[in-house]
C-alpha cells in the first residue's frame, strides 16, 4: 500500500486502485424493530391429559383416545412416543398426551404410556 492506494499485481504489472471506504448505514426504525423482536419470547401453553386408547384404525394409521374428562381426541401414528408401538395397540391402554389445535379441531400429540 502506498499513499492511500492499494497495489495488486496483475499479469506481471502493477495496477493501483484507490482504497474503498465502507460506510455503515443503519436505519433507526429497522434497528428498533430487530431489537424489539429479539426481546419477545413466545410462551407455549402445554396441556397434559391422561386417558385410554378407545379405537385404533391400523390400516389408516390413526386412532382415538378418550380422555379422563370424557372427550375424544384424534391421534396419528406419528404422534406416538417411543414407549408405544402403534402396531401393537389394541385399545384400552392408559396413556398421557398433550392436546394441540389441529386443522379439524383438538388432537393428541406426544402420546406416551401413562406412568
């Protein structure tokens, strides 16, 4: 570097180009938005329920659980915990599960054997 110029060799010759000055422009509104978004934390409410597997429709990969409050909840085989094997469910097994809002109403997820 000589006198504010950056020298780079190019095919055996020396070419000098002026140094670039980088300016950082910060949009104050954007910066406030980003800072406030970082501070926000999402709080998830998880409702754990217990119940009994009412019916299993094995060829379609889903079933229904009757909770202790007498409401029925849909569950899919992918929502079972490793403690349960979908192919061995017959009905009558005691389970605990979380309730989430699905596209067609409340459904069970994280279904696991009751302790």
